[in-house]
């Protein structure tokens, strides 16, 4: 038998596993214990820099030692490394969601298809899912980063081979990778829009590839071009003692700065997408350079047994942690931060041992032996039960459990609902259309000396899906009220609609407006609404509530309007929900029956302040 083609191996650097450990710890803290660790999402960017560095180093070393790159062998190794663990977690989680039959099963079929086609990030973008706050968190939303890496693994080797064939050398590659990384980071900064959910720029391969390419830049800078397969893959530079000392100090500063960013960098602010993530990636590259060079205290820090143990199992830990927190926190989601912390500790207690099991029995066998050899080792004893009964029985059990899990997972994908129960309830309310009479508004000439509480026939309510969810309770509290509410409604809808109602003489004297849940008002939009309403109408503005990147600004806009206009009275929905989070449903946004009653009561209280001559300043508090 002819020996197989030789391929270069990278020098084993234990500190790299330690850096992986730091990355996955950051991600876990971010997902399990938000908002305490706001910047933990940067753990993904640490992974990106590492992946770009290691993958590109492999390509460089293979071409240097063999004169070519075997794309087939490269992709086989990536398949063995990634797909068995990723697909088995997918089928097990899908089976679990079928059994528990909760909101975690929503859109399971499209999620699984996106994973199988390496397109999870783009599918989520197309479906307008949010990484930072979603009505129904998807159990596989964290696969977005895996999809970005898989796309890189497919396209980057082709790009590498193509440009090498055209004669690209090290100096050319340094310029090319620097340009690509700069273009990607610039595109993220340009496409980011303040006050809008940043998921598109965060998920996009085009806007978030700079970490991978920065890692590639570092690989071209450090990797040996020696033709000997025994050569050090990353030669240790013989530098002056002064430079080594400077590097040691700077790398410690870089690590401290990176940790600070992982704790404090907001996940939804302009600074994050216009330089923050890029800075974190550059700091990671500097720390990685020091680790590979095995210089100074950084080298010793990341050789920690704990960090390395976690880092070695980081892939399985990453795959498992998010489905666990989504499933476990579902019953707790609407009951406040203290319950989410409990869910986080439970998920952490399960994720660590489960990931260790997955690493030992799924990741390692498939990576070392290959898919065919691993399946043979698992199931071949079935054919020899007469000689090795114990092993044969074990193989049969593994086979049946695997078959059952795959079957349940497929069934989960096929039978998965396309909408959550909340979304179905909202659709049912939408189907009813607007509430109240479509006729002319009553002429209202209030007695300013003796104000009386308005009847429902004198109230027009315009709002978004939060008001829509409160519709039954609004109708009970204000019989005859006219309610026009719908999902995904923004402030931009209101001025024209109010003008049309005025022209048709259907706009009542008392107007309730509940907008801002889906985004901030553009400059001048709330003023345009107030101009259309005029100063003679009594207006109730409702402060929005929810976990959205724009919510603080949206709430402040409503409060500012209540201070600015004498005829505006505030219904503080946001403040009321903070006092009792149980009034909203499991999505943390839409009110249930209890919340609907509170929503209506807040509007009634605002109108009572008008009746009792309440001042605008007091109403805006």
C-alpha cells in the first residue's frame, strides 16, 4: 500500500485551548446572566480570530510542504471536526422540543434546514429574527456563527488556492487580507443604523467576516514557509530583550482591555458596531500572537488547566448552552430577572457535564477515526453478537436510540408550528379588524369648569401589537372605544392615518397612542403626530416596554412629548411592568389578560388626571 500524502501539522500550543476557554466562558456569561455581562457576545469574535488563524495556517503549511492544497482532504477534516457534533445536537434538541411541545419548537423545520445548508445566519436575517431580543427565541439561533465559519471554510480555501495559482506571495496576502478585513468592518459601520435592531450587521457574513480575515492576516504574518513538515509552523522570533518586554506588557494590557470589553461593551450601541467589535478582534490577535510565541505571563495564564479543559470542550459547550437556556427559561421568561438567573444556573449545571460527555463520545471519535470508522466501531458488533454479546447489545441500544432520536427530530421539523401561541393570538385579534364604531366622531364641548370622564364612544386608540393584545380588556374598560392596532406598527404610520381620520371626521376628542415598541420615532415624527391632533384634543401617550435595543430612547421620546405638550397625559406602561413583570406573557412584551387590565387601567388613570386638572409636568413623571 502506498503511503498517503503527507500534510503539515501545526505546533501544539496549549495556550490556544485556554483562549478558547475564555471565549466560550464569555459567551456563556452573556447568554446565561445578562445584563451583568453585556459584552460577552465578543466571545464569538475571539473564536472567529482563532478560526481564521488556524485554518489559514493549515493551508499555508500544507502548500509549503506538499506544493499544493488538497481541498478534498481539507473539507473532510472540517466535516469530521464540525458536522457530527453539530448535527447530533440538532437532532437531540429537535426531539426534545417535540416532546415538550412548547414555543421552542416554533419554525423548527426551517431552522434545521438552515443548519444543514450552512445558511443559518442568512435565514434568520431573511426571517427578521433578532439575536438580541426576539418574541420567540429560536433554539438554534446560536448556529449563526457556525454558519459564518462554515461558509468561510468552503470559500476561503478556494480563494487561497486561486490566488496562489496566480502567484500571490506573503506580502500580497498581507495587503489582501488587510483590505478585506477593512472592507468588512467598514460595511458593518455603514449598515448599522442607530435605534434599529443590529441583527443584520451582526449576523451578516459580509459585515462580520473581519475577525476571520484578521486571523488569516496573522497566519500569513507568522506561519513558516519551510518545505520541511518538521519545521515549526510558527517560528519564534528572535527579538531584542527590549521588544520582548514591551510585547509582554502590551499583551497584558490587551488582555485586560479585552476582558473589560467582554464585560461592559453594550451589545446594541453604535460604538459596538462602529469600532468596538473591531477593537476586540485586534486585541484578540495581539493576545493570540503572544500565546503562540509563548512569551511572558499571557502564555502562562492561558496554560491554566481549567481554561484548557473548558477550551478543549468549547465546541460542544457552545452547541449545547443556548438550546438549554431557551428551553429551561421558557417557563420563567415573563417573571423577572431573578428567575432568569435561576434558569441560567440550571442551564450551566447541565451544559458543562453534557458537553464533556459529547466531547468524549461524539466529537473525539469522529474527529480522530472519521465518520465511517466510527460508525463501524459502533454498529459492527451487532453482526457478531454470538461471539461478543455484551458489545452487540450495546450497539443495538445505541442504534435504536439514534434511530428514535433522528425520527423524533425529523418529526419535530415536519410538525413544527410556524408561529408561537402569542403570534396566533395576535393574528386572531387582527382578524377581527378595528374595534368600535366606524361612524362620525361625536362633537365634544367639554365643560372646563366641571370636567367629566369620557365615554368609550369618545375615545380613539391607535397603537401597535401591545395595544392589540390588550384589545379585549380595552373594550371591557371603555365600551364603544375605537381601537386601531396592529403588529409591527411604527410612529411613521400615525400622522397620515390621523389626518385621514380628521378629514373623515372620525377622530375623537380623546386620543390614546401606544407606539414605540418596534422602534424609535424619526426626528420630528412625534411632533407631526401632535400637529395633526391639535392642541384642543386630550392625548394619552403610553410608554413602551420591552427588551429591545431602542427601548430606552423610545421611552424617553414619549416622556419628552408629555413634558412638551400641555394636552398630553402619560400612561406609564413601562414603569408598571417593571414593578410586576408577570403582567406580560412569556415573550416579555405582550400583555396577558392581567396585563391587558393593567394597560386599560393606566389609560383610565391618565384620563382621570385630565378630569382632575392634573398638570402635564406631573403626568410626565
